[in-house]
C-alpha cells in the first residue's frame, strides 16, 4: 500500500495530496524562498508530478512567476504559499512542508543553497 500525505492552505480552500517516496525533503535558505515566505528558511518536499494531486481549490490557485525559470503557487483567498515548480527541475512539484497535514513522518535531510544563508540567520548547518 502506498502511503499518501495530504496538505492544505491556511483557509482550507486549496487541498493537495501526494503519494510514494518523495524525491527530497529539504530546507532551503535561498534568497527567493526567504523573501517569498518572509522566513529565514523554508522546508520543502518534492515529488514527481505523477505523484501529486490537487484535490480541491483549483480556482483558488494562483501562480506567480518568481524568476525566468520558476513559479510559486499560492491561495488566492488566504495567501498561503504552497507550491514551487521550475524548469530547473522539470516534472516535479515542490510543496511547503509546513502545509502538509499532521501527523507525518517527513524529515528534512538536506539544506539547499547554503551559500545564500544570510549572516543574520540563526539557521545552523
């Protein structure tokens, strides 16, 4: 039996699920993630598109092109930033780990873009 994880935005309008083994579970300290989320670090879980499903709220999902290669998906109603996709990682959907419904067993194993960590951050490697 394949384990399925579910998640949603803050207001519950956008709901998603994914199954199978994630490609990665990682924290990111890149400038783009920090600014987009207003946080010093963002935890992500990435899966191949075939393992991702938008369960509810397709009309509430808005995509913002954050760079030439990337876009970020958020809820039109509550503003929760949930998704990331990029031509750098084609065929993948990345989801904000904080939006995955508890309980879950997903644990960050790596830190992406360590070289972009700001001096003011307390994140330790």
